[in-house]
C-alpha cells in the first residue's frame, strides 16, 4: 500500500513538472515561469475534481443499490436497510437453510 502511494506521488509530481516545463517554454522571464506554474497546478486540481466526481458517483450508485448482499424484495425492488423487517433467506436446493453453519471459536485444538 505504501509503495503504491509513493509511486502515485512520484507519477503525479512528474506530470506536474512536465506540464510546467512545457508551458514555461524557453522564455526565462518571471511571467513565463508564473504561467508555467499556473498550468502545472491545474493538473492536480483537475485530478482532484475527477476523483471527487468518481467518488460521488460511486456513493450514489451504492446508495441506490442498497447494502451489499441484500436480497431483493418481492417485485425486484431492493429493501432499504432499517425499514420494515429483514427478508427471510431462501433455503438451498437441498432444503437446508441458506445461512452457513456457525464456525466455532478458534482454539488450540483442531476442528473435525
């Protein structure tokens, strides 16, 4: 995880540097440098806005679809969490309950 953060930071910094150098050009005047910095700083600002838009879109889709693993209500409409009663799990094909058996607590002895 830390390595991916470092790689992302290095990649972002190199993109900002490339845009800044390209926008500054060969002119060594302070105005050209300022224009280059302005163009370079639009890169992280644009990426931050893109990340915000993607995050809002993902949260909106998740909120519409309900909690993960929720069974659809009758008629194909998903229930909202916290409203009404929870749907009853359907039995498996062989008639057993759909919920997996309880796992015993971890101890030093092996479980058969």
